């Protein structure tokens, strides 16, 4: 096989939409992977600290998943929800039991976008309202309905939404009037803001949707208990709480299996949505909801690809591996070490404003050295410098100034240390370049 990444890039640009953003000045073409490593078309090997935005949950080319997929593909790939499917029922039962939601029902989709879209359909139908509360700086998908609840405006291309959305405080507070408050005072201020907003709405609001840790928003960490406090207000108004667990599910945050558990000791959300990692790269998304909410659609529905036996087989094998090998515990231990190590690196660098993280979900906010100004330029420089050193990371967040680190959850201590060293070197190089006169 001949590889010509530059030629492929030109062909990509000629035939694909301009708004499908690509990383790197010379975009990468990945050809294969193993464990925590991937290789590009030029034969370069990289330590993968981003996993394709958290889709590689356990490891690249995990033999258990590969075998499950190929065995199922060799038997039958026929899809559609018109017939009974053993892998779909098996995975739904496992997810329902793990969800923490009582009397749970599971609907499978093929992406996080479609999962949130389904959750919105359920919530608006159940509550007979198209009013939705979402968080500032949130991201929930790219479809017509989900861009309408995405508070991060650079990912929301149209204001013509079928939903009436109100954006609530609480997702991010690194700057502005809330920055100086204690966690308790901040939560109280956010609750006041929510109550105030509800008083101004004419009819009943259908739901609040929130990511427990904002993903595209830069891995921002709201204080523990924020959504527990919100939940009390929501319950008083009969408003549903949807936890978007597309990035935070399956133990990635270390201390908890779901992100909502860091927030709510007073009970689970009414619905949660999932996607990304569960299929280890195979396209699985879905919604878990109480039966009363899930079954509120009266018209018939069908999904051709949601719950396809091949993706379900991947999900079952991947989830089995994750639980058997306690990858949540690994995320807590190795993620904890990595966060400590990165904080030590950051202490000597003006470029870094903050290292924040839970488990293997770590954000690093960058500023122009010597200022408090977010620096997307620094983030791009570090991304490129890390790649030159054989490390793949992500970026995002407000102003595109945060780095995002979310390696496969089988990450070893040695790999965490190697990655931290490579990143430290990339950060120092970027800081040097930014400090040099233009
Ligand atoms: N919700 C969250 C929190 C996400 O991070 C994403 C994807 N980045 C989505 C929803 C949409 O998922 P998908 O790209 O699979 O449609």
C-alpha cells in the first residue's frame, strides 16, 4: 500500500465539508494501533493520550474486542430492531444494571449526538414542552437539535433551533465574578441563577442537560455536589435531569463509574446518555431512562443501525474487559499520578494557568506567558510540539486554549511517566517560542 498523507489531505479538502476540523498543520493519517500506541502512514509511532476523543476506551486493537467483532461478523451482521437480538438484550441488561437508574430502559443509537437527540425527544414529549436548560460552555452534538443546546458557540453553527434553550451557570468558572467564590458559595450562586431563570420562563421546562465534566469545553471540573443542588430545584418543578455521560461514563473519572455520581448522593438522573468509549471505537451510543420516561413515545419507532449485533458484541467484550480488569481503579491510580506529575511540571511554567482533572480526564489551560489571557496559539504550539515528540493529545475549551488528555484506560504507570515527560518538553518548547521576539 502506498501512503501519501499530503495528497490525501488535498483530496479530503476537495470532497469533504470545510467545517470538519482537522488537527495539525500536516494532518495525521493513522494506519494501525496496539495498546496505547498508534502509527501513522509515514511509520511514526505515537503514545496516544487522546484515544480519538475518548473513543478508544480500553486499548487499541484489544484482542478480546477484535475477536468478538470478527466472530459476530462471521455469523450475521443483519441489523434493524424488527427482530430479536441476543447481543442487544445482553448489553442493554448490563448497562441498565450499571446505570443506577431504577426500572431502567435502554435505547441504542450509533453516536452521542443521536443519543442526546433521542433524550431531547423523550424529555420534550414526556413534559410536553420544548424548553431546555443547558449549561454555558457545553457541547452535546452536531445535529439540528443538539447544536441548539450547545453553549460553546464555536460548535453551534445555527441559532435556528427547534428548542427554546436557556443557558445556566455552573459548567465553568475559571474567570469572571464567580472565580473567587468558595465551592459552596459558587454552588449557591448557580442555584440562585437557576431559580431566577425558572421564574422567568412562561411554561414548564422539559429538562436540564449537563455534562458532569465538560468535555469539548476543556475538561472543566464543576465543584462536587453542583448537580445535587440543581436536582432539588429541578425536582420541585418536575423538570427532568439528563446527564450527558458521553465522555465521563465507564469509570474514566476514576472515583466514580458515572460522572453524575460525583454530584448527586441524593439519587441518579432521570436519564443518562452514553457513546464514545463503550464500543472501543465501534459506533455505539444510547440513552438510559426510567421506563415511565422512555415509554412516553406513543408512535412507533425503529432503528436500522442502533444496536447492530457487531457493535453490541464489541460493547459486551469491551465492557467485560473494563470491569474484569478494574480499569476504573486504574484510571484513578494512574490518572492521579499523571495529574500530580503534570502539576509539578506546570509549577515551573508561566504558560500554564491550571491543571485540572479527575482520573484519566485531564485539562491544562494555557495563557500567554506573563498574562492571564487564554492562548489558543500556545495550545496549537504544544499540540504540534507533542506530535513531533511522539505524543498525541487533544485541545479545546474556552477560546481553544486548553489541552485535553484522556488516554486509553489501560494506561500503565511507565506510559504515564513517559507521556508526562514528552508533554513537559513540548510545553517548555512552546513557552520558549512564545517568549522569543517575533
Ligand atoms: N456529548 C458529549 C459530551 C460529547 O463530548 C460528544 C462528542 N464530542 C457528543 C455528545 C457527541 O457525540 P458524537 O460525536 O458521537 O455524535
